[in-house]
């Protein structure tokens, strides 16, 4: 896996895949092994985030085809590099 990637798979049924996205960007995918009934139990993939190999930075995804903002790996979860933006009320309820 990528140097500096601190997460391990969330469960035994999950694993990470990496694939070349652009010349210097790697896409990191979270794969759910058993799959779901609607896709014939084939593995289900969701984008975790992106890694820039030149700058050695992790990026949150905007979607699976668009690299988003730079994130600190310590502020991410094993499920996604996307950042949660809570309004003040939500911060009181969920923090």
C-alpha cells in the first residue's frame, strides 16, 4: 500500500485497491468483498480518495473521477477521505 497510508480495512470483508488514475495520481478504492444482491454478489467498490505521488499528499474525492482538496491523513476515516462539514447545530448534536 501507499507509504503513509495509516488505515487498515474496516472489517474482514473489506480491502483496499490502488490503481493509476493520472500520471502522478493514484486512486485508492475501498472494496467490499461479498458484494450485494443487486449486483450478483460481485465485489462492490467505492472511492476512498487519491494520492499525489509527486507532492506526497492525500486528496479527498469530489467523485470517483475528480480529485478534491488536500486532506491530512489523520483527519480521514477508513471509509473515506471526505471531510465532514457540520454546521454549529450539528456540531452540538454530533460532537
